[in-house]
C-alpha cells in the first residue's frame, strides 16, 4: 500500500472577486471555484455604446477612471442561478445598482462616455440595455507602451474576448505575497529616485 504525503505549499492570505471587469472588487472570506474561475468574477462589464467594445483598464488612455470605481454584489452569487445585481460605487461616493432604470445614464455621466452595463452567466450574456451591434461577439482594446521588445509600440490593438465571458485570457490570477512585496519595493525605489531627482532639480541655482 502506498502512502502519499501532502505538502503544504502555502496558505491563502486573501481572496478577491471583481464583479465588474476592470473595476475594484470585493474581498471575500470564501468563494466557490468553478471551471470559469471564481463564481461571479467579472460577471459584468461596461460596453462602449459607440463601438461595442468592452471597457478595459488595459487601455488607460480611453478608460483612465475605471480603477476609481468599486463593485460588489448585492447578494451572494449561487451556482446555476441568475447572476445577482451588482452595486457600483462611483469615484465621488455615489452608489448605483444594476437594478436601477438609469444605471447606464449614471455610469455614462461619471465616465464622460456613453456606456451600457452588460452581464454574463453560464456561457451567454444578458444585456441590461444595449445599442451596440452584434453583442455576441465582443472585443476589448489594449494599449502597448513605447517599449522595446513588445509586439507593438505606442499603439492600441483589439483582442477578442472568449465567447460568453469578459475574461481576457486567465480566469484566475494567483499572486504570492513575495511577488507583491517585491513589486511594492520596486515602486518605492522608483518613487524615491524620482523624488531625489526633483530635489536635485529644485536645488539648482537660477540661470540667467
């Protein structure tokens, strides 16, 4: 008889779900994991009414404010059930829910761009209100910075979203605390260098 040994590779520090694509989300104590990722994750998205493309923080020039919005479910999502309503907190603190008749108008004013709120579940999308063409085939946009080694530079390209979802490519993202600590350290060093540069610049005597 063989005896398998279980080795603990780590522990879960926090769980986050993002009900609306590219908005801030909600921290959870527990969540069901399905073949489509965390139940309810990215169940909603905003769609640009002018071109039918899904709003994504990957194109910050077009959508610079998305990370200033926060989304949370009104009720707990349940398997094989209709996706529950979502509550969105706007940058100014205003709260709107997907059940409101004027939800699209409120979000459009906050973003200075006409958008519709779209929901997806079980492989198909349920449009809250839509004016864009061919809602079954959605795309999003990605901005490529001007950096060497990239496929494109300083341009925006389109990419298809998997049918019936608002995911880009991965249904779950797993980040270790070591990675987060390292990223924070890099950001801190970059900010420190920037501050030093500013101080050195401001310390220069005026020139004629």
